[in-house]
C-alpha cells in the first residue's frame, strides 16, 4: 500500500480526468454510462476517489456522497473542494482501504463507485475481497460500477509511446501467462477476468463498456481536435464502446452491475 501512496504523492491526480481531450474522454463517457442507473438524491460511496472528480460531480447533482481514498493528500483535497464548492452537507471524505469497509454498515448505499482499486490489486484474492466489500455495503438492487485498466489496451498504449516495447517485452511473452502486471503499482486485467470476478457474486450485469476506446493510441489526434470535432469523437465512442473490439482495445473499461 505504501507504493500506491508514494506514487500518488508524486502524481497530479487532480488534473488526470480533465487535462486534455484524451483524459476527458474517460470521464465524460463514464458519466454517460452511469446516467441511466443513478436515481436522483441517492447515497453514493466513491471508493478510490482520488481527488474527488466523480465525488464532487455527483454531490453537485444532489447526491449524498462519501469519498474514500488511501492517500491522505487526496482526502484533504476532496475536503478542500467540498468547502470551496459549498458541498459539505452532501460530500464527506475519509481515509481508508478498499479491502476493509468495516466503518460502513451492510446495505448502506444506493451506489458504490469502485473507480480506482482494481487498478492496483495485484492478486485475485484482494480483488475478490474488494468486490465482496463493495457489495456488502450496497443495498439490494443498488448499483456497482467498477473501473479497470484493460490489458491489451495498456500494452497497445505502451507500444504507441515506445515501439521498442515490442522487443523488450514481446507480445507472446507479455500475454502467455495471463500477465496482469502493468508495471510499478498498476495492474491490468482482461475483460474476461473482470466478468469472471464480478459474476462470481450475486449481481445482474447492466453494462460492460470501454470508456476511452482507441483514444489512448490516437492520443495526439484526439488532443488536437477542436471542440466540434471532439464532440463527434465522443459520439463515436458512445456508439461503439459496447462492442467487443472496442472493449478489447480500450485502455480503460467500466463494468456496471446491480446487486441482486
């Protein structure tokens, strides 16, 4: 866990979902995917909340949001934003671990957003514990949204950044054992692995979709789009992001389910 905190103490998480067209794509597509499933005024637990991009957005819409993050400076950032945006009555932030949600009672929330933990949980046991805890605190019929880094998309992104990866980490070697390690404190998973993980629990699948599609490997093109072109790009992402090819090549994906 210290490696994760050390990473985010150095990384500018606050601007990650808003720094350019590419990064905005993940955020905006995620909002569109969640929109049909979140009832107005519901209670939301945002696990791995970062600096509160989703927490602040949903609190601003009138939801009651509890944000939890492992990194102390992220928690302070969310509290500062809540005060600045006058959202203290609807947004609270606590420091904590996604593997232990013991501070929250069973069936406490209408929705649980697990938007960061699966990026970092390197073994099946910890991922299983995370999803189990998410569902424990979720009301029956409540919504679980789990984001993850897609293995093939992550490899394609690294090749785009540095083609030498094809020689240093040949595809046959990278994928032969099922892989999963993206480097540092990050973990990548395949869509099949995520479906198997979440389907082992009593849930009803609602969506499994790409949130940035091929945007990561078209980084410069997407970032150079003017507002009119970028709006059309977003429409393309929303029209294609449930297809198998988009799901398989996207850097970031989102799985949405309801608790039985």
